[in-house]
């Protein structure tokens, strides 16, 4: 299984992103089942939609992105529950370079025994996760 982080989704949907071609290449490998099933989290979706809508000023692309991700039969959506939030607070306290969403991702990766993450965020490599960029 491979977890898709927000930087991956943003690069996939933004042709002007410097990591766009790499993200497309990763997605091709995901579709070829090279990494197993794709997953992401509800918190990551929130971060993606907010970034695309507010930072890139592309609300219609944010809506399309959410709609296509949620409709995908090739992907699982992991949910951040109260127990995960409680653990994520501790992760967030310990690693001041992480966003809180990234802390919840670390918890979900641990709980679901996922070691591979599609991301362009260097912070996950610092924590020992296998980062896929190409």
C-alpha cells in the first residue's frame, strides 16, 4: 500500500508545479500496481482542497480534485479518528518541523503498517518512511 500526501495531489493537479511530471509518473506506477493499493486521508483531502482553492485560487479544480479522489475505486480513504488525533498531538509535540496534518499522517501510516508514501515533502524521509518521488 502507498499513501498519497497532499504535496503529491497538488503536484498531480497543478501542471505548473515543478513536481507535476514526477507526480504523473508515480501515478502511472500506482495504476500499474507497483506499490499496491493507493490510500490517503480525510485530513490530507482537506489540506489539498484548501491549498488549491485558496493558494492557487482554483476553486473549480479543488472541487474536481475532491470529486475524482472520492469517486476513485482504486483508492482507500483513511479517516483520522479521535484516538489518532490524540496520538498525533504527541507526534506534533515531538517533531516541530511537522504540520499537524503530517502528524496525523504519521499516525495513520503506523496504524495501517504503511511504509511507503508518495510525497514531495522531505519531512517524511527524516522520519524513516520510504518516500516515492518518481
